[in-house]
């Protein structure tokens, strides 16, 4: 494992911050209790079904390591270290065996970003993974302009073919011309709601389920489930759950244009900042606490602001209010989550970075650093228009080495993989709780 | 995938033989039918349980690709490419979930080779894999001289602790002092029979089962099961099963000292060579056919001879008869398998080489080349005293790339992984057939 970590030094992010505070303690605790951690997770998966796939944005503050966003329709598989592709294939084999072992075909439904080459590279990578797991993969597009198979050339010489999605089998199932898949894999987060063509599908697996889409999903429901997971896990390990759990509050009826709900925002910002100040004092943390105000449904990095004082949410100018009021697909924001800000100590060279961990089934299959040179340690890095430079993890997340320092890459990645899997488990709970009655 | 294959050229064996005959066809067939291959295997594993682990020695003749030996107690995990350790860990997690998901402890019982540092490195590597999969691992020794925990230093600085195996829980279970494991993992092939201490274990998983040991296992039973697997798989793919299946015959009562059973050997050698000549003619193969005569139970590379004419088994001198008559632990050979010889075209630099593929649960987790500069292409390479230089596969076995030539490393390794998994499936059938009535 050491050799793996050392082999390709260029891949190991240069961490300019030498961590010596509580996080090292936390990482050491994970390391020393690897068997307990893995067994605890294994037991949870006896009771809960992991989502087919997920990515988790983490923030490592030095004093705290917490998930800040969990994506159930992950893009960015193309950013993973290609050396770990076999891990993706193997995990997908495990997932497929549970869903439709007898299957040979899967239909992938991507986002409608046909001009985003990076996103299309992700779709291509997903197709490769599914194909190597032993499935015929074809891509069904929701775009009305795709009326016939449409080849798209990718920068690396690959080609994707988008085909018009259709209902088949007397309208009971989803498919393509001459293609009746066993399962439909969504890589589309349904921000704008469930398109008519995806409704009332029978006798076919749709994964993740439709209620994982951002038209119904709420970050606050995820982090409520995460709180339960963190409490139980922290109790198993004998740690303070705060070290892995970002606090949050919710305002359900905000209208940034009409300036309604501002009082709720201000009160909750204040409440959360006060709770944080108590904890910062307890742990001797000098930094100034901040919270992140963002839409409670999916954001794509839109509609996000950093707030250090309640007064800020009352003094928004027109531009700020416009920015906060819409997210992807022009949807209006009315439900808002106020989440504890977790600064990032991770640096790649001099630039602010945060780890993103990818999972298929219950397995960590890789990760990368989201790097943004134009943003500070207390800002959202998933910012459109900024230079975005993913840097793949150099080693896997499953090979901690107790002989190395807790913050050696292999050990740090293990800690990231543990917290990411806690968020994965929270997503599983969240989906169980959100499932329509007839499916429960 | 291309990048992975190209990254480290030193790891890619230099193949001096340019393959253009039927094997390229076979590899191309696997490539073109990857989905069919994977789905067929997936369906088999719905009906059959894979062994916990296995390694398979393959022979690639250019015109034929076949397993020649399947080890259900594999050593040599230390020879795998360390980059693929995460694959081993993930596959072990899958295996453990099926055996004892709630478990946190496993007892590993190794061979009694306490002075073989290479073997002990394998035990250490297995321990690392199991620990990262979330299990407390301790090592129970069958050696009578191990009466207290005995640390052993390894060349790479690691340390193993061998502890005296004991019966616990009123003799019902196997364990160590203060250690009551959920499962017992055998890395000991039981050539000398089942030691008293391993008999009549209750309420505890012993994996592989005791009847996988060489005290009862027969190569001929494995290759009979393999023949069934190869027939079914070849029919699915529309290929001649001979391309992947090594023929064999058996003589049940041979005594090399007393020169009984020689007639049976001669007749069967003749029969097999004649069958091979017909096939060689059909495929236009110029080489002279040969067969391998070896003990039908485990050999450890002992008691093996290459024969090109039936007369050779009748003219054995005393030295040759002595060599053939005993195998590991001084056991007498009475049952003999005559197996179709499959020459190897694989070369590492100028030296004769053969691939060995490792699997955990149903997943290929790596492999290496067994290289022997002192042996010819028609000889056993697992020869004690010879220079033995394993060379780890540079890429995984799960990422064939149809854009590359069929004999590109990634594609060749895929073909090797497919045939190795057929042998794994044969082992599964073999163990089902061999299971004592009360466990069936």
C-alpha cells in the first residue's frame, strides 16, 4: 500500500496545512477501529439497501470532517483515477446481481446537457463501466429534438449515441426501438419534475427510484437521516457526533423576490451560529463560524451564499436576491436550508480544494479533489464559470495503513471513505422514508 | 484503460510470439461477446456458490487456452500487483457478507511451512486483505511446536504471529486463547488428511469445506466438472469446447515401485495422444502432442512427467519411478491423471512463462506470470529449486478494450480471467458433487 501511495507523487495533492488538531484524533480513531467501522457498516447494510450509486462532497476542516452534499445521480465518473476502474466494474457487478441478475440490458437516461462535453464524458464512462459489468447499455434521451439515433463525438475520440426514449410493451415499459431493458438507470436528477414518459412504468426497475429526484428530495431530509446515522456511528466509536455531523436549520416558505421569510432565515442563521460558537469554544477553534444558505432542493452550485451574521440575510440587494431565488431549470426557491459551514483545509498546491467520494452499491470506488483557485475556504467550490480542476485520488479508500501517519494519503482517503459511506447510509434511510406508501 | 495498460511498460510481459492462429479468434470471440460471457457467468452464480478463493494455472498455446490446475487454497497473494489490492478487499467484503455478515473475527489456518518466507508473505497479505475487509484476523497453527503466540519477522519488515490452534466452547468450535472466530479460513490444502483438531467442528463456518482438501480432492473430478462447464459455455458462444478444455484420462491403481498399472497408463497415454493428433490435424497444428502424467491428488509440482509416447511410461528407470511415486508429505501416488499437454507460448523476455489467475468469491482480483528459465514450453513450471520469478499482471482482467488488438495485455488478461472463472465454476460444481450427504 505504501508503494501504491508513493508511486505517483504527482497525483498526491500537496497539503499545505499540517493538521495537528482534533481531526488527526478522528482519523486515528477510524484507523484504530477499522474492524469496528467496517463491521458496523456491514451490519447496517443488512437492514438497508444502498442506492445504486452516489457521490458525496466532503469538507475537512481539520477539526471536523463532514459531508455537505450527497448526489444520487452522480456525474464526474470520468474524473476518477482510471486505475480504479476495475473497482467500479466489480462493484457494479455486485449491484446488478441484486437488481436483475438475469439481465443483459440496461437503459441509461442522462441529463439533457448535450453540449457539456465533460458531462458526456461521464455518461461515456458510466457506459463503459456497465458494459464491462456485463450489460448491453444504450442511452435514452429525454430531449424532444432527439428523434433518431444521434451520434456525438467526444474529445477523447469516443462516441456516444443518444436515442429517442419511448414507451414499449403497450406503454408499460421504457425502452428504445428494438431495445427492451431490464433496468433503467437514471443519471438525471429530475430537478424539473418527472417527465410524463417516465411515469407509471411497470415491471421494470428504475434506479435510483423516481423519489430520489430533486423534484421531491430535500437536503434537510438527507441531513436529518445523516444526523441519525452519525449519532449511532459516533456512539459505536465513542466520539462526539459533532465531529462528523454538520448542523442545519430549515425555512420552508421563503420568497427572495417578495422578501418574505427573511425573519425565519435570520433567526435560524443566528441559532445555528450560536450553536457553532459553543462547539468552537469547546474545541478551542479560533475561526469565525459561518453558515451556508442554499436551496433545500438540488442546486448545481446555484443559489448558494456564505453568511457570517444574521443581518446579512436581511440586507440582500436585488442582485443577490435574484441569484438566490432560482436554481437549475429556472425553478423558484421557496425552501431553504441553513447548513453549518465547514471550512476546508485541503489545498492542491495553493488552491482551495474539497474531496468528492464516489460509491457504487456499498463500495467506495474512488474520488477526486474539486479544486477552485478563485474561491476561499468558506465558499462553495462547485461554482459555474470558475476553473474547475478535478484531481483524482492517488490511492484507494480501502487500504489504510496504521504504520503511516493518520494524515498520510491512504489514511486520509480511508477517513473520507468512511464518512462518505455514512452519508450513503443516510441516503438509504432518506429514500426509505420518502418511498411512496404502495412501495413500502 | 489504454493508459493503465501503457503506463508501466516494465510490467507488461514481452511476448516474443506473435499470435495469429485460432487463439486470436478465441480472444476476439470473448471480446465481441463480453456481455454474453458476463451474463452467462452471472446466471451460473445464481445456481452455484463460488469457493471463497482460488487460483488457476492457465496454459496459452496460441491455438488453445486452458486451465491445467485449480488451487482452492491459493498461496501467492503476495505476488499480485499491489495496485489491485482494493479489488481483493472489495471482493472479500462481498464474500464475507454471505458467510457471516455479523462477524468480526476470522481464524486463518496456514500451511506448516514456517521457514518458507515467500509463503509467509502470502499469509501476511491474506491477513491484510481480511483486515481491510473489516475482520479481526488471527493465525492458528497446526504445528505441535507452536505452544504459545510466536512472532515471525518477514523480509519486508512485517511480522506474523502464529498461535496454537485449540478447541474451545467445550470442544465444539475452533479458536485460540480468548478468540472465538465466526469463520475459519483454511490456507492449508490438507494433503496429509484432516488433522484431528479440525474434525467435527460445530456452529462455525470452515471455508473452503474440508472436502476441498487434497486428501479427498481429485484433479480428475475437477476436470470432469470443467468439461461440463466448457461444453455449456462453448455452446453459448458457438465455439469448439476443445479450444478451452484439456482432455484427460485416469488410472486408478498405479504403483510405480511395483510397476503395476503401467498397462493402464500406456493405453491411456496412447488414447489421449491419438485424440490430440486428430484435433491437431483439424486445426493444422504442426507441434508434436504431449501429455502430462501426474498424481490425481495435489502435487506441489512433484510427481509430474511429460510424455510424448506410450512406450515412455513402460521404460521408467528407478530414479524416475521414485520421483513419480511420492508427492507432498511423502504420500504414495496410486491414482494418476493423464492430462493433455498444453504448450505455453507466453514468454517473459526469453523465459518460459504461464499465467496464474487469482479469484476471491466470483471476482478476478489479479494474476501473475510464473516464469521459469530452466524449463521448456512443454514442461511443468511449478518446479522446486528452479528460479521462480512471478511477474504481476500490469492491468486488471475486467477491462478488455475492443479498440485494441485481441492480444493486447488488457484483452489477453480478460481472456485469461474468463477461462479462469470457468475453472472456478468447475470447482464449485466439483465441491457440490463431493459434499458429504448430510451437508447436501
